[in-house]
């Protein structure tokens, strides 16, 4: 009974972020804390910016705005307000400051939600100009897309219910059910390195979290930055355990071969880190989950691609 009420309360709180109706009686939690629009930095638009050597930028110029892929259910990183349709979070701020650096007003960006498994295809068939959504740079993906950055360093971790006492790290997953998103690096790592875990996948982590709260799975695994956000929304129900067990450098995905765009974004990230925009954006978004601003990672302007 107590368990049902707690789970209901947690689900009601999570409803705000995943926009799913949950019938749990009249109990509810106050809306989770987030930055008001006025507290977010304003990014100065670079006037007269030109990048004719980038086919992606040229297409956006003719269209009049950038179309950017993102996540919509990752607290403090990429969230979509179900009422207004507005996106917010650290990744969204990165996308907006990049837009300003490419000569487009940040408020003109058209965001599209793209799940982890569909990112490469979306970039390959021109559905989006670039992608900012907890997207790990790795060699396998570099065969399909390009990456600017990294702009943040995360690490794979585990989220469990607060009443779970036996899971402290990936070695404790043998015989337990763990959930991750299809097409993600954390899913792949459990599959190859911890084959005794019972691994299940969904399109999004928020569905995994729902399944955790309702005792369908024992743990959710993905990057610590994502899991900390879910735990911060319902700290009585969920906790992040153990130490991060991978390195997940976040990059901005671009169509493969458009190196003009990739290097322009590398320049833009460097400039926004130098002028303080990166830190201001972090503090107004991901920093609200309680983790102080780390130093931003060094940009890897790799050749080829
Ligand atoms: N950073 C990891 C990845 O790119 C996990 C987060 C995500 O799925 O977006 O696969």
C-alpha cells in the first residue's frame, strides 16, 4: 500500500517530464525546479556569418532557420514542455549558442525529438542540420556521422530504487533486469561486458524509469548526467549508485563529410567556452541537479571524416 502510494507520487512527478497521463488519485508532487526563461543566458548572434562551403549551412540559410535534433525527456539536458512545446536544458542551450555562432537567432531554431537509435539516419537523410542530445563520440559512429566537440564528459552509471541495497555497480547485475535505450553505448556495453545481466531496451530512458518505479526492472543504465536528472526529480524513490564505469564524451552530431560545419562548430564551442557562455548555460541547467560546473573538455578537431 505504502509502496503503491510512493510509486504513484513518483510517477506523477515524472509525468511532468514525459507528458504521460498517470491515474494515481489526488496525490501529487509540486513541479520539479527548473530555470525560468529569464535566467538563461542570451547568446550574441554573429552578424554577417557565412559558411558557403558547408552544404548543411547553405540549406539552412535558404530555409531561414536551423533544424536541430534533440532529446525531450532528459531532465536538465533536453526536455520538452508538453504545454508550450518549448525545449530546455543544457543540450538545448548548446544548440542555441551554436545557432548564434552560425548567424541564426537562437529562438529561430526548430527542434525535433530524435531517439538514440535514430540519430545517424536523421543526420544522413537531412532531417536535421545537427544533433545535440547526450551523443557520445566514438569511432564506430564516426563512420556514419561527424562530431564537433566534445563539449561535456559523462560516464555510464546505474539508477536504482532507494529500497534497492544489492546493486552497487555493473558486476551486481548478474541475474537482475537492467533497462537502457536501444542504439545507445550503455546498452551495448552491458550486452558485451556483462552478459549475465537480463538486458531490456526501449526507445527512451524515461520509459525505463517508469519500469523501474513500477518494479518491472531492477536498474536503469545510461550516462550519469542523465540519471542524476531523473533521481533529482524524485529523490525519495530513486538513487544513482556506484562510480561511472565508462567515458562518454558528448559531441554535436553533423552530417558526415561536412567538415566545414564541423570545424565551424568546434570554433564556436571554443569561443563560447572562452567567453563564459558555456559555464553560464551549465549553471542555468545541468548545474541545477547539484553537480558544480566541471572544466569543459578539450575540443578534438580530428582529421578525416
Ligand atoms: N551517451 C550515450 C550514447 O550516446 C547514452 C545516452 C544516449 O543514448 O543519448 O549512446
